C-alpha cells in the first residue's frame, strides 16, 4: 500500500513538473482565460496530449510554471519523507495547489485517489 502510494503520487508530481516546464517555455506570454495549454501547439485538438490543458489562476506563464515546478518538487520530496507519518492526510491540499497553479487536470485526481 505504501509503495503504491509513493509511486502514484510521485508519478502525479512528475506530470505536474512537465506542465510547469511547458509553461516556462512559453515565458513572456499572458493567458486571457483560466484554461491554459502548457505546451504551445498550433492546434491542440490534433495532437494526442491536446497541448497539456491545465487550469491556472495566474495569467503569466513564467510565474505559473515556476510555482508549478516548486509544488511538484515539494510533493516528490515530502511524499518520500513523510510516507510513514500522520501528515499524509494533507497531501490533497498540495495537489489542489498544483491544480490551481497550472499542474494540469490529471495529477490532482491521481493524488486525491
């Protein structure tokens, strides 16, 4: 149970990290809505990953990407350190932060399971 929890949460954080890197690569652009695409592709509907859609309350891609990467790194470190502790119940809050700052739609759902 503990090994599968660590693996799934680490996997979710890595997906969030990838979203953050894609957002940083779009530095200097502003989003005009809360729904963003972490990867800048010409037509998101034509590629298998759909441009990695995400939700972000910060309109600047650079800041959103940096925060997403920091939250992802924090999740990876904390899940490996705190797996034996009672603080594991607070990880859904970290995944909700990941969702709000551009970590994508899939990682929070993996992290909340």
